[in-house]
């Protein structure tokens, strides 16, 4: 009889709550906390001790995003050592350039210059990346990939609220031991353990943003300066992009405040203006180029045709518009004297 009682108690204590949590589709995955990616989204990513996460190499196109190449970045495979006759553009940025407009810039430039050099875009932009990760990418790939021109577009993730620590003080622990893999496997299949961890972190306040942004403004300036100086030492020009938004006209969506990206709509507007102003000031201090898309695109009337409802990411028309404007800027500043007549 005691065996049946024990089983009944076990069922009440473990099985019933487990089934109830599964029925409610409640999950919680371990992972370093950001506004994006959330811990549950780390299942789709590859942990990285320096960059925190990377895209899974050689993965196919998902949700209209480009496929991922063997280096773990969006776009087609390319030869690491730049081939002769190639003018290589390197894009550093977040989810906006990661949507794919760098590839369209490549297409436009090759159309404008049908003979002579061949243009190639290398897109190192990844959703959720801040200028802190961009700085690390520049250090890692700047010399190896031999770009002729670098375009830098950060800011959004830099001024979103931080969780736990600011980016430069975060650390991710990547375990490869058999014990860790076993514990992780058990955890991934136990909704009770996931719920308990979520509750524990919530009580400790780890699930709530801290009173700082991911990359404070002074560090943002330093990161942009570091990137610019690195390529200037290689005699490679850099174009800094002030990212546009529809916020000033269409407003900040409620979603970003509810999810803890910003403390308020007013704060989101204030920070985006401040971080774009920092882009202008850093570039001016070093006589670097700025493509001020915040002012150029933000002043247009058809913003709902350019931006998705989040006010940050671009519609297909928006991506084509940005690619066209970037192409014109590159052509004007660097390439017109070399254009073939056609």
C-alpha cells in the first residue's frame, strides 16, 4: 500500500504540475539575458564566449532572412582572402542591415559599374548586436577580410536597457563537459525546473532591466572611435550611418516598453537622438564620413511604406530605398571618377 501512496504523492508533486505547465506551454531556457535575444531564443543561436552568440553556420533561410554562410553570417559564401579585381564592402551592424540590404548595394554597384572592378558585400551584421560586439568583430575580421570600405550602423541595441550588466561587463560560461550536457538535457525536458529557475531569477530581479543601457553613451563613442581608428590605420575609409526610424512621426510602439527595451516612449526617443548625435560628433572629430539616414529618411512622408510597424526594421521598399541611398553615397564619395560610360 505504501508504494501506491508514494506513487500518488509523486504524481501530485511532479507529474501533475509538469503536465499542467506543458498544457500551458510554459517554457524557460537558460541563457545570458538581453532584451533580445531572450533566453528562450538562444536555442536557435550558437553561444560564443566573446560575442555572446552567433548565427548557426550553414543554416538555410528562415522568415525571409538570408541564408547563413560557413562563417556564421548572413549572405552567400565568399573567399576569405579577397580575390584580385574585387572591391569589398564590409557591413558592421545590427538586425537592420542583417535584413539584407547590403546585398542589394552590391547589386546596384555592379550595375552602375558593369566593367572594371567587381563589388562584393560582406555582411557581418547580426540581430541584437551592439557596438561592443561590432568592436570585437572589427578586431577579429578587419585585417583578415581586407575590406576596401567599411559601413558601420549601430545604436538600437546599444541604447536598449541592460539586464544584469552592461555589455562590456557581461560574461557567458560555455560548458562542454558530459555532466553539464546531461544536466542541460534534463533541464530542457523538465518544465518544472524551468519554471522554478524563472521564478528564482524573477525574485532576484534578474528578469528585470537595470538602470543602465547595454552600452553607455561614453562607451558607444569609444567603440565607434576604436572601429574607425582601426580601419584608418589600414587606410580603409569608414562610413558611419545614423540609423533612421519612424518614431518621431508615427510614435514608439507599446511593445518596446512592455518588453523592457526602454523605460518609456519619451526615453526611447531621447536616447535614439542622443546616440545618433554621438555618431555625428565622433565622425566630425576624426573627419570621417556620416550618412545621416535619421534626418534623410525620417523627413519623408511615406514612412509606413518604409518601416515595419516596429518603427525600426524595413519593409522591402524600405530596404530598397536604403540600398539606393547608400549606393549613391558610395558612388558620389568614392567611385564616380572610375565609372565606365555605358
